[in-house]
């Protein structure tokens, strides 16, 4: 994107839609935890979806700069969780010194 000759806005996404529930499930799985042991859903905070779909369309990035996603949803969530766990370990080690 930074090498593109003209400044442009690009959507970076997978083109595949996932729910918040799917993200939570994958994140807890990656952490080796059961979400039922840590989360409660309060129905009073639930709201209907304001839009039918939210999916990142990366076709412009593919056409103009040849960009395509290299990892899927599950791998992205795992990378995010692994990074946060590593960061928490470093912070804990720092606080214990």
C-alpha cells in the first residue's frame, strides 16, 4: 500500500464473515479455556443487528496492489491470542522483578 503510486484507501480483510461468538469461541480455544467458565451473556445488552452484513471486500487491494489474505480467521485469532499471552507473561515477569 505504501508503495502504491497514488494514495488510496484499501480494505484489508478476508472476505469471509464471522460473528462475535465465533471470535470468542476461537479466542478461548486458542487460550485453552472454556468460555462458559468465564463469560455470562446478559440479554438486556443484546441488540438487533443494524446492518445485514459486514464483510471486508479486499477486491480493490487485490486488483491494484495484488494483495490477498495469507492467513484465515482461525489463524488470525490464534496469533492475536498468542501475542497477548506472551505480552502478559512479559508484563508478569517485569512486575516480579
